[in-house]
C-alpha cells in the first residue's frame, strides 16, 4: 500500500511540475503607449502585448530587494537597465518586427515577454 501511495504522489508531483514550468500561460496585457510593470518576485504583468511599429514605454517599478531583480535585460532590443529599489525606470521600445521577445532579470531567473502583433 505504501508503494502505491508514493507512486501516486510522485505522478501528481511530476504533472504539477510539468504544468507549472511548461504549460502555465501568463495573462497578456495590452500596452497602449505605456504600461507599468511591477517587479516583485517576478514581473507583473509578465506578458505584454504591443503593436508593431508603435512606440511603447515600459515603466518598471522594483519593489523587491532581491539582488537578482536589480536589472532588466531585453536582448533583442539591446537593453540592459539597472532598476533601483522603489524608483520607476522608463524604457522606450519601438518594435519593428512581430514576434515574442523575452525580458529577464540579470541572472535569467525571472522572465517576462513582449508580444508584438
């Protein structure tokens, strides 16, 4: 009986892990001109939708003292910006092509994405 319970708990754990890391969908938030992104244990919102060719300002406000979140990196836009604690930092982007572009903390542990349509 013990082996059956351990097997069931193991399968449930594997399914949850798969869902959490690979299947979880972030709610997309449309940015019209500008959007505020709260940096606290990650990015909120983590999925930002913008229009192709439209200038958009991302206002990052870091509330988390975690040193990993001190920096935001958007490789496709050649952005690497320091985020001081409790200060809004504005980053303007003008996406020229459609697609999904990942942004992350300096260590690559926390992620978000910019979806250009």
